[in-house]
C-alpha cells in the first residue's frame, strides 16, 4: 500500500479528498499546518517541487507541518530534496505524504507523484522528527535513493517504493545520535549495492527498527559486505523483523544479530520464526518481471502469517490495508 505523512507551513490549505473508508494509515495530527505540492503548475498548489516546499519551512515549528504531494498530470518531480534543520520537534513533527487521490497502490506508478532524480541523492535527510510516507523514489546507480545523515534521529521512512539507487535506504553511522529510526512497510528493489543499510561504526544511542519491508534484487554489483539488509554491526540496537528478502546478490542479510520472523532466499534468516531458502515463487509475488514488478503476495505465500505482532508500532501495510494478527512478513498484508 500507499504512503502518508507530511507537514508544511504556508497557509492552511486542506485537501479536498476524503480518505477511503478502509484507510488504515494514521490520521494527520490535529492543528497541523498544510503545504501543498503538485508538479502540474496548473493545479494551483503552493509549490511545484517538494524541494521548494521544504526550503520554505520555518526554522521553528509552532504546529505540526504536513506537506502533501501530487502529480496531477503525471509529471515526475526531478529536483533533489534536502531536509536540514527545518524546525521539526517531537511535539511538532514534519510529515510528507501524497494526497489521498495521488497514492501509489503498492506498485511503481508513473501516473502519481514520484521523485526521480539523476546526478544527486533524491532524498537527503539531515534532520530529525520527520516522517516520509507513501512516496515513490528513484535514483541512479551512482547515488543513494535515500540517505539519513549523521547526528540525526527519529526519522520514519514508511510505505514507500524505492528503486535503482546505489543504495536504497542508507543510514550513515559514524555518530551514535543518528538513530531511533523506523524503516517500515517499504518495497526496495534493483539497487546497485544494499537495499537497506544501517552503517554503524559506533553503538547507537537509540534503537533502529527495520520492520516489514520487502527487499528484492539488490546488491546487483555484488559487494562482498552488502546485502538486501545490512546491519553492519553486531549491535543489538538494530532490529530487523518481519522482512522479506529475496534474490539479493551475495546475501539477503548481513551482520544482523537482533533478528526474527524474516523470510530470505538464502540461510540468513536465523532467529525466531525465520523462513529460509524461500523463492519468489514460494513467496508468491504477483510479478517479478522487470518493468512489471508487483510485490504483493498471494494466498499460500510463505510470508503469510509469518510475522511477529508489531501492532504497537503500526497497524497498516504499504497499501494502507489494515494488518491483522498474525502479521504477514514483508510490506504487503494479504
């Protein structure tokens, strides 16, 4: 399913579309200030790029900010985005999400908002208390699709589709304070190196959670220490749980010790509830055909009911469908 969350500051411009009745994504916080982005200039949004909206945020938040993004005419946003000291706090966070009518449906969709950047990192987060939900992000082999920079904490990347980067989601790790992140319900595929990499050279100050992601065909370049998910440390403050990792070169998971209820196509899904030696067929993906990928699972999947209960953290999947207990592993709940 889709990806929600975002705030901003220019005037209070509320969406006109109501959430679908089956929408399990979290509601926007009350009292939020909204900023609108639409890549179609004729749509009359506040901005035509997410980068411009972020640049216009105040340095001090006095309310939650939500940036809603759309592509009414199907035009990609090709401007790289950097979040740097935008003013978000634990009380007044920043959420970036698509409008209800412009969500992806769990597969790459060129008719709705997508951030497609060449020559730079599409999404560079050098800040804290930010949630990115439901975006489509595409990079090139030379640049990470999403980078979480040092010294930052409490970033959520949820319900996004990420593809074609050097690394899919890369968390720098030379400082303990770059932690407390939640990476959940995402689909990451076709990265040159790692799908999700938490590169800690130190012990984290706060636990990082990598939960319920689907990670397919990453590490195309065959890096010896890269993987579908790489924790880069024996540090137990990186938790990898309920993920599906299939056909990632060299290994599906590397250097992760606090792990459970994962599904891998090799033998790296050790830990409680792990499923090893799975295939795209036994996971029952709808399609892994290049250009027509659909990583929803079907009845009989080995991921069905294979996950641990994470309802204290979230109750939705990438499509905003409600998750029930037992959770399915991966981004999709059947």
